[in-house]
C-alpha cells in the first residue's frame, strides 16, 4: 500500500533498546480532506529518511500493523494499530504531470480547415 503526501515532520532516530530503533515521519496527504499520518520506520529502514526534507512531496510504501494487548492487572484487552514504512520516493510533481507530453517547441502551429461545402458535411464515413 502507498501513501502520497508532503513531509511535515522527520523525527530523530530513537534507540528504544539495544536491539530496536525507530524513526517517525509525518506526512500530510493532498486530497479533499487532508490526513496527517505518522509513519514509523524501524531498524535499518530508519536510514531511508536521510536526505529528505520537510516540505517535499513523497510516496511512502507502508504496511499496516495491528496487535492485541491485555492489561495484566485488569485483564482489559486493548487493540493498537501502527503504520510502518519500508520505502520512500521523492515525487517531482512538475515532471510527473508533463512526462508524456511532447515539448512545446516541437508542436506545429494549428492550421485552419480548408473551405467546406454542404456536400462534404453530409458525406460521413459511417
């Protein structure tokens, strides 16, 4: 699954334990109702955020993670979700939108149609 948006926050690497580290990326989507999403990058994936800057448009490949937790004292069960990133790509909006269009200087000027008569208008090929 992919998420596209503008980078709002790039967190520092957090050393949770000797064997686990994570880094937070916050992106705001560009849609009718923009969403601000916190995406975690863990372990060696934390390095993928190096070189990115706040304000850049990116596409992030994500996995949704969920888990169940039981409180040992009350036996109450809670559910937690997280969004985990595993790839990030810079989106250059200008070149993506115009990628398939020919350069403007290669276009020939528009030539108006030659004069037509009533017979030509009735002579349809179908």
